[in-house]
C-alpha cells in the first residue's frame, strides 16, 4: 500500500495544471513536505505537499463523524431561569424558527449547520475508504461533485461563533448550562477543518489514471479546465471526462447572473437593516431590535468586543462584499488592466468572509430556541432576519457565479496585441 501511494505522488510530477482563478498553466513540481505552490500570476494556491494525504484525511473525517454524532445526540445548551430549565440540542435552533413561523430560516439553519456538514463527512468517507485501498469507489464523480458544491455552505465554524456570542449575551439573562454536545461541537470544528486542509485532490484524482495533456497540447489547442476536479481537456467537450461536471471556457452568463444577484442583495439590504431581526421580552415587556440597535445595546452593556464582532459580521462584511463585487464587475466592463493580482485577491477575500455574515441568523435561531420561558423571558425572530438571510445567500451565490478569470482576459489580450 505504501508503494502504491508513492507511485501516485510521483505520477503527479511534470503534470500540467491550470490555475482556477487566472487560467495560467503550470507544471506540477516536487516541493518539500508541508510546503505549498502558488500561481505566479495571481497568487492563488495551486497545490500543497501533504504526506499521506489520503490516510490522514480518512482518519480525520472518521473522527469528525464520531464527534458529529455526539454533538447531535446529546444536550447542547440549557438555560435556567426562575427554577425552569430549557434544554436544547443542535437541531433545536432550526426547529424553533420553523415553529415560530420562520420555516425558511429554520431550513437554512438546519441545512448549513447539520445536513451539509454531515453530507460532506459521509461523502468524503465514501471516497476515501476505497482510495485507502488504492481503488476508486463507484459513482466517485457524482459524490465528489455533490461534496465539492456544498462545502462552501457547510458553516460549522460560523455556527460555533454564533454559539459563543449567544452564551455571552445570555449570561446576564439567566444561568447557561453547557452540555457534552458543545464540547463535541468544538472538537468537531477543529477536526473538520483539519480534515479539509489535509485532503489533496491531485493525489486523489491520480487514482483514476486518466491520461494527462502535454505542453504541446497547450500550445496547439484550446484547453478547458474543469473547476471541480482540475482535469484539462483538449477540445470543447460538454462534460469533464473524469468527474462529469459541465465544462466552459468561462462561466456561462457570469456577468449578467452576478449583476442580477447583486441587485437583489442591494434591494434586500434595505429592509434587512430597517426591520427588526428579533424581539426580546422580559417579564411581559420588550421591544423589537434591529441589527444596528442590537450592536448599540451591546456597547451600552460594555461588551465592546462582542459588539465589534457583530457589527463587522452583520453590517461591514455584507456591505463591503456588495461594493467589492460591484467594483470588480465595473472594472471588467471597462476592460481595466489595473492591478489584476490585487483584484483577484479582493475576490478571494469576498469568497472567504462572505459566509460569516450568517452568524447573525444562527444567533437569532439559538436565542429563539433557548429563551422560551413564556412570561419570564422570550425571544422571537422578526421579519428583518428573513431579509438579512436573503442578503447573505444572494451575495454567496453572486461570489460563486463571478468568474475571476475575466479579470485576466483583458491583460492576456493586451499582451497578445503587444506581441504582434
């Protein structure tokens, strides 16, 4: 088995690969263990040298599955007030939103915090267990495509941040009791992140044995790069030969789709900040709270650090993401060649931080599920949370639809004209 893995790694040396963000071609070269190779043009990560990548990922994902089951089966957080105790499990926050008439938010919370992480973990185990034995699992292409598409929506880290904020906010309201599920969730976040970081897709896909293209093919033909598995194709194939994903020179209608999603997000952003996101009632008294008023309340309570986190995640990040994507679209429309590497870095940043705005939705769900003590104290979600969730989802879709290779097209065209 060790010999097979050495052959897999050595077979990658000299292979032609393409950068997903600028489409520049590179040759796969040997690098030291733990090192990474980045694109010379845009700085995007190309690959890393992870010793025993498949075995390491398999062990970590198996551990993640055990922690995931523990986190969902045992008590999570409990709230004690006036002799009454409200006990919760992870599923409670999404279910509470559904019962309170916010079914769309409940489904979103359950999918991103429970269902999608579970699919990723089980899907990766399905792929890695046969790979450990040097074989390819049936329906590998379909399973890999599903896992790859929902990884950006598996928001375990964002949910954990929402939990920490909820605990701090509830300290002044009642006695918060942590359960074994919270410990398992904390460990799951670490193990799940390590599992994703340890997986090397180049080593995994080398198991399939598909023939690779050569340098002569690149100079003589139009090459299509599969954004799912990274396989390069010589012709206008409609689907990837290796993972069956649809192929395209550039994402179809990328500019138009991104503009439409951004316009919808801009429209939703107004009611998201005008309407209240939740109402806090204590001993029969309370008033609705918007995102900004919630931040001001935290400042008045002396929780400056927490207020800054909520302000950045709920207000700064969505607005900056909208502004950044708008700027990138305008620069492409103007055929700008200004600092393409920096513009690519801006896009990469919006992709990474966009999902963290979901922390406010998770927070509303957690508080609504835990604080339901009738006349003593109750927190219920309001319509503003729905609009805000729409902003987050629309901006995430917009970032996904945007094709960063368009930033480099004008640069490449200018170089060709200059060489004539």
